[in-house]
C-alpha cells in the first residue's frame, strides 16, 4: 500500500512539473513557434512588388507562401486584416547581377536577389513588432538563361525569405 501511494504521489508531481514547463512560455508548438496564448488570429496583407524590375507572380507567390507557413505551422486562424499578429510590407528588390568574374571578364555565375520589407505587429506585445528588410539570393550558371531557371530559383528564395520572417516574428531565436 505504501508503494502504491508513493507511485501515485510521484506521478502527480511529475504531471504538475510537466504542466508548468509546457505552459511556462506561452503557447508552444512543435515547430518552435512561441505565440502569446491570447493570440488567436493572424493577418497577412498582400505584398506589393515595388522593385524596379517586376516579376509578375512574385507578390502572389510570397504572400501565399507566408500565409501558408503561418496557417500550417501555428494554430492561428487567418483573417483578412487586423489579426492579433499582423504582417504587411512590400517587395523592394528583384535583380540579377553577375558574380564570380573570370579572367576573361565574363561571369561564371549570376545571382538572383530578392528583398522584402516586412512590418510585423503583435497586438499583445508591441515590443515584439518590427520593420525589417529580408534578403535572400541564389546563384546560377551564367550559361543558363534566367527565364529557364527563375521559377525554381524564386521558389527557393521565397521559401528562405518566409522562413526568415517566420523565425523573426514567432520563433524568437
């Protein structure tokens, strides 16, 4: 009887400790997102393309990818505007430049670079809000035409940009 009481006591203590650890830092998801427990909604405004060179589908691709990441990796409900967590901004740069210049003054590689300016608002903790420019790039052989490789490059770059924005906004690392 003494062992049964002791085992029950140990289980109760373990359950209390686990509950305290899990609830200690707001809502935690297994993706690493740390979101205030009172936050229930998120909104992502359309990211207008204000770059000098405009890639027609880039705004839609970035906006949709950010929305998808937030709905798939958090328990927040997407709404059209004024979410508890809110994102807005614009694409400020889309360019290709030569890199890795060879001795004959030709480029061995070209670099596609995309920059987005993101404003993040946290209704419950204004200090967590930010306005930051995020830049990512991918190099590709200069022997390849940009039109032939841009879809794959844009997908990779946008995925990395979205990860950067997500990490800065809700992962807190």
